[in-house]
C-alpha cells in the first residue's frame, strides 16, 4: 500500500511540476537525429512508464538534447546520441537506467555563491546569437533586469528569479498569433506558459545581456529513497544552461516551482 501511494505521489508531483514538451523528431541520417522544440504547443501527459531509473535522494536533470540555434520561431535541438542510445536500449529490454554524471546537468545550487561569483563565462559566440526578429523591448527588458548586477552569475540569477516571480505556469496557455515571435509574446502579452516558454525566454534574455546560454531538454528525475523509479512522459522537461569557465554548463531553472 505504501509503495502504491509513493508511486501515485511521484506521478502527481511530476504532473504539477512539468509539462510534456512537444518534440518532433526528424531523421536526417541513420546516425544523426535533429529535433525541433515548438514554443506554441503542448501535449497532455500520459501515464505510460517510459523507462526505469536508479533512485537518488536528489533531484536530477537528465539531458538528452541541447538547443543552440533559435530561428525566431523554434529551437533546433541537437540530440546527445550516447544518451538516446542508452534510453532506447533501456526502453526496449526493460533495463534500468543508471545515469552517470556525463548524462546529468549540474546545478549551481551545488556550489557556493561566492565561488560562482568569481567565475567568468565561456567565450562562445554561437551561444550569444539571436535572430533578427527578437524585439527591441525584449532586449531592453534584459538590460533592465541585469542592470547593476556585478557578475555574470548574478545577472543570470536575476533573470531566473524575474521569470519565476513575474510569470505563471499554465499548461493551457494561449499560443502566439502567426508571425509573432514567441518569446516576445510570452514576456509581454500572455505572461503564462510551460517550461519551454520560461526557459526559452531565459536563454534569449541571457544572450541579450552577453551571457552564453543554451536550452536543454530531457527529463526531470524526482528525488526518492534510493529505490528504482519509473519515469513518465510528464517528466519531460526543458531548462536553461549557462556556460562558465572552469565549471562548464550549469542549470538555471526559470520554471516556477
């Protein structure tokens, strides 16, 4: 009985925290898959178990793809082939997934704030690029949020907190009208959305302030008691990552908890 209650609780928590991301997979070659992340649609979660994973007392982000290029409407996601192969094998034969650190995104909460404030950002011009249709008011908002912040970490943290506090998580959010840049629509018109909207906006705002950032997608793995856990479609998630010298890419979670 206790085990059934625990499983139900995990499913309910996942439904409340995460929205399933609509990801359309396009196979360009047998060994190279690229996908796009829509900012206009969300599909309802199902109760199907995708795979089993080793339990952990800590919440974890299992990264399966990263979005570097944004074309002004959708993010092009580069799938991490090693992780996807591992997930495919786990799904096919029922084998439990035991993700190692290479598959997991590191969280800045694991480090001291003083140490984070000593870090400079990675010099990667492609992670600063923005399409031409990003509005001037989006760029101005970025500068207003980060103005006076002394370090790259504090700037990124200010953007994260701004989005968590000022916007509402709503699965049935209104999509942008045709031709309207989705991040502008989210930030100034609808002011509600799901994880992909929040964290896409984070990446755009961060880049507008000179902070190298990317979108990541995968699964949010809930904390547990060490027993193996089922992972459901409702745990599909998108989050943001910022690149720091000597530290690599760290998670910034703009989605409200």
